[in-house]
């Protein structure tokens, strides 16, 4: 009950954040964003036709009226039609699940494998396994995501490489085809994520391992697995949760954008990319709103999880 | 100091693996739920059955809509002309491009004064079956569908993009729009004489009318579909073309054969077949057969050239692509003629297709620094300045830097793809002459101190920056100080278009694709009344040019009209109003099991219904079944 009350309070407190984010992003879109007028005009437009298109797009309305319309769209979750004529909500319903099942394996495996490697590196701290893992992590962090994508595509998928997977495309109608299409994007995502995650997890674990209570527990003769789970990992959970939770929006939007674009996957990232390129404001507005809402939800969930893993945390 | 005991890893890691297993199980559960909820494509829409003849090809951009009313770009037209019918189309293989009847029975009957066109439509052509029709069965295409579709271009609610083709041309159409675009009201210049006969009355002769009726804008759309789907028609075409849409997203479009498409056996001679240059493609195999020959079309939108190339060379993931510039030295054995290295020639066909359009840079004459000026003497010197910049421009270098050296640069604004192109025209305006440019500047009193600052507008991007740097280097060669040639960047094409249309950029560097193979389509770019926001971004107003344009605009194709076109072209050159121009060459590569001559000009995918796939051992049963 306490958690529910806290979540509701945080949700209410998050409303100004959503309001602020939407206001700033909407102002940026209106004053600095792409002007669709001249993309929707024919090759030889007249001034009257320009006015007609501006009117159709609502560009001739005052800023406040347009912003209120935007808020209404958020509340009703009706963002109108994209430039293709498809309702934006239908577009989101079609693309978000694709992005979810695309990103989830890389996201989960990236963190899990990162944690395992971090444990190994921490265990053999200062020795060659630690140095090897950290060196690989630095490579993962140093190489551009774009290069990683192209490299994995060439090595794993192209006829010049191993030719094991499709170069691009998407088909999740069966588990087999899904795995064939998701593997390379997942490996590319993991490769980059591992660098950051492993270094982060290692530093947290190493710090925890050197604390007095761990040394005391070991002096009491507690089994190492218990020390690991109860004394080390449990105490690491707060930074772990923070790391995982705050990478969700970043992965959901930023990661999917590049991955989907290069692998030809019709998810929300590619839809967002196309919307940016073509100035499709209804789609951009929906994505901006969803991202803001996602951030607020992540913050709430993050705080709730703190409470779950550490009863000393008070939800106030 | 040893920190961790020896027993730590084994047991600890086994505990962690239990957690990992749970996580994977949870993920699989999410996947199954998503699959059931429809995350993946519906059965049959995504992956083609191997029994089907499927042609996969790559395009560098996705269409933004499939509604003919907004079918402005080549990407949209690739789909539109295959989903819908237009009255006319282009011969599959004829170059230069030649019109042919499509939904029309033949070419129109034209009255003696050139004002009344009568078209006969083919009988028995039906729209695809769709829930928008009573009983879900597509009804017959009739003349009223054409009238309705043209009216849509004059209804502001549709944000139409094709009205400029018929604006001020068809009697009563502008008035119909001014009266509120009420579809119940007739348009005096559009009349269905009967279900299969159509009459168009013009306000003045319009020789290009028939060609405009080949464009995607004029595609016949059933009213029932618009009323049922509204703007949703942009993702759900309902036409009578050779293919019907299966799925459309940002990554690809899938179409399948329209099973009710009319039977019209191919006559290669009537399609402009030239055995000397096209026999290699194997198109003789389609002679006498009725298209479409393939079951499915897959348009893959691949903006990244590395991905496109990997998909193409992998096998049959993509069977047709445009050769990326970074692969040219690896793949081509020679450029003129375009030939492949043996290892590629064994697998692929190649064709270098010249663009039906051009790239040019116009001087915006609204800028008194080098355009119109109240001081006649300064205006004379400005003309000399423009001419000097033309002389300083290095078309050969541009061709080699950006277009494999395969582009065709030419003087003036009549492009090589136009039937009126004059190959004998002096090439002085496209031949670099730095000394001549410097002399011209000096003779007209231009010095580094008094030269005006040139603002070169581009969209943001590395390539655009390189375009600018190259331009600046050429201008420095003729005497411009570095600081006097500056770049102004815009976030995207919409923003720079706005600057052009508002006459806010001194130099307008852009490309133009022909809407129809007639030099009028590029000559109108410099017609005075088309000044901004119209297509005359140069805002050039030359009374003699305008008079000739008006005189030629009512003439049917003839030597007399061609002579007028050539005179207009020369006026543009003499006044040095634009640095022009080059038609780029695209190199198409396609797998040898594909029978086709690819193209992407004018109408985009008008040739796709003629594509066939050679039978391969594994496919023979399917081919027999698929016809």
C-alpha cells in the first residue's frame, strides 16, 4: 500500500516533468523543427497553395493553441495521422512490439553477461583475466556503434564473411526466423553495451568486496556463495538497478534507431528516424511524449525497486 | 592481499546461471506473448513462400505515402504506378522515353484548336477486390473515376501535390476549387461522355496533357476507397494496377500479383525493344506473354549503401541495386562502356542509365550583388560576374568526384533525356576557363576587394559540405577571397526549400527530375511568371524568353517548337543565369536470373510488371504453377 501511494505521488510529481519536456520539445519542433509545408507542396506552388498547406498543417495557429492541442493529443493518446495517412497510434502499436522483441535479448544478455564478466574480472582483479576483460571492454566502448553494426553485418552476414545470418530484414512469424534475424543486432548491441556495463559492474563489485562487512563475513567462515549473494551482490543492487533502469529509455530510443535503420527492421526506432528525416511531426510528437512518460515511469520504478531491495530506503 | 576465497566462483556462478535461465525463460515467454499478439508479420505477409516467384530489390528511401494525390517523388511512384492504373504509361524499353496507352485504348482524339481531348478507356478493367466495394468485389473502372481522381488534386483537404500540372489548364477546375471543392458539383472541363469515354476541355492548348496523364498523380482512385479509408488510403492503395499491396512499413513494401489484371500480351517491338543494346537482359522471353510475370514484389528501403551491397551480393536477399560509389573500383572493369570485372560479370547484369533530369545551380536574380540592380552599369558588370563564375566552375571535376565520371554534363537547361536535346550546342559554358574568368572579372572592374560575398546554401551533411568546399576552391581559383564564399546550412530539404521559395538564398543548387520527356518541363524553371514561390527559383524575368515560352507552350511537338526551345536555351546561356548542368548516371546491377531492364526515371517503377525470373532447377514446379 505504501508503495502504491508512493508510486501515485511520484506519478503526480512527474506530471510537471512531462509538461516541461513536452513544452520544450514542442517549442523546439515549432521554431527549429522541419517545416513540412514545402515538402507537401507541388513543384510549382502558388502563394495561395502555400497558405492552404500551412492551414492544413495547423501552422497558422498561435503557439499556445497548438501546444494545447498537443497536450490534448497526449491525454487522449490520439496523435492524429502520420504523413503516410496511417493513424499514429496504429503505427506505434505496430512498431513498438517489434522494437521490444528486437532490443530485449541484447538488453538482457548485455547486462547479464556484463555482470558475469565483471564478477570474473573482480575475482581475478589485477591478473590477466581482469586485464583481458577490461581491454575488451575498452574496445567495446571505443568503437563507434555504427562501425560495430557494419562490422558485424559484414563478418556474420555477408557473402564476404561467414554468411550465417540475413544481412537485413525482419520476420518474427516463427521462433526460428526470429532468431535468425535477431542474432546479429543482438550481438552488436551486446558488444557495445558490454564495455560500459562490465566496467561499471566491476567497479561497484570491487568496491563492495573490499568493505569490512565482507571481510568479517569471511572471517566468520560463511560460504562464498552466500557472501557473494548476500553481502556483495545484494549491496550492489542499488547501483545495478539504477544502471539497468536508466539504460531502458536510452536503449529503447537511441539504440533501436541505429539498429533498426541498418538492419531494415520496422520498429519504432526506424519510424522515428523516418519521421525526423521527413519532418513528420505527429510521429515525432508521439515519440517525444512517450519518451518523457517512459522516463517518469522509470524514475518511479527505480525508486520503488530501491525500496524493495533495501527496506532502509524510505518512500517519502 | 587475497580478497576472495577459492570456492567463490564455482558455486556463485552456478547460482547466477539459475538466474540467467530464469531471465531467458522470461524473455521467451515475452516473445511468445508478442507473437500471439501480432508483433511479427501476419502469416503470409512477411516471408514469401519459396513456391512464389518473388523479386526483391533495394531502394534508397521509403515513400512517405502511397496515395496518388501526394505521389510527388519517385519512391511513392514506384508503388503507385504498380497499384493503380493511369491512362498512359511509357514504353518499357524505349529510350528516349515514349508514351503508350495504358488504361486508355489509344492516344486521345484532339480537336483542331487543341482544346478538346477525347479519351477512350478500356472496358472490363476492375479494381482489386476490397471491402470498400459492395460485396467486397472490385467494380469496373469507369471514366467518372478519372474525373473524381483529378478533382482530388484540387481539394485542399487532401494536401495535393499534383494540381500544378492542370492548374489554369482545365476549364472550370480552378473555379470548382474556389467554390469549395464540392465533389457533387461538376467541372465543365471534365466530362464522362459514357462509362468508357472521357472528354477534357482546356482553357488553352496544352501539348503535354497526355504526358501528365501518365503520372502517378493522375492514377484512377475509386471513390468508395477514399470514403471508407480517408487518409488511410496512403497506406492501403485500392487500384486496378498489376499488383496489390500486401504490407507497407518503413523497411519495405510487399506487393503481390493482381490476379484479375487484364490480359495484354507483350509486343516487344511496341515496347521499343532494341536487340543491339538490350538482348543481354533476356527480355525476349516475355514476348507474347501477359504481365505481371512474378507473384510478389518486395521493395526494400535501404539507405545505407554498405547494407544494400551486402544484401545484394549475399545471394537473392536483394536481386537489384544501384552500385554504391565506394564499390565502383572494385566492381567495374571499365566505365565507358560500363563493364564488370569477370567475377562480377559471371553473376550480374549491369546497365548505366542516364538520369532523366539534371543538377544545376541558379543565381537568384533578386540579389542585387550579382542579379538585378537598379544601376544599369552594375547590372552589366553583374552579368559579367556570373559568366566568370560559370567559366570557373569545373564540371569535369564534379563529374569525377561525385558521379564516377559517368555523368553527362551539357550546356543549358535542355537535358539529354529530352527529345529536344541539342548535342551540337557549343560546350563553352561547361568548359572550365580560369584565365578567361579572371580576365572577364578584371575587364569589368571586379577585384578581390569589391567582389560580393557568395552564400552557398546546402542541407546539413558531410557530402553537402564537400560540395561547398569544392565550389569554394573553384571560385578561389578565379579570384574570390576565401572569406567571400560562405556556406549556409539548413537542417533538411524542407527548410532549404522554404528558403528557395521565399527567395532567401542567393545561389540555388538543386536537382530536377523530368515529369515528362519534353524540354518544356525544364524550360519552365526559368519562365518569369513561375518566380518564387513557383519553380523559377532564379526569379529571372526575361521578356524575350517569356514570350518564346508562351509561344512554344501551345505548340505540339514539331521542328518549329524545338527551334523555339533552342532559342530559349541560348538566352539562358547568354545571360549566365545558371551554372548548368549535369545528368547523373546510375549503375544498376541485377542478378542474372532476373529478366529485366531496370530504370527509376520519370515514373519510377512502370517497368516492374515486365520483370520475370528465369526458371532455376529448384523453382521449376513453382514456375509452371505460377505461369
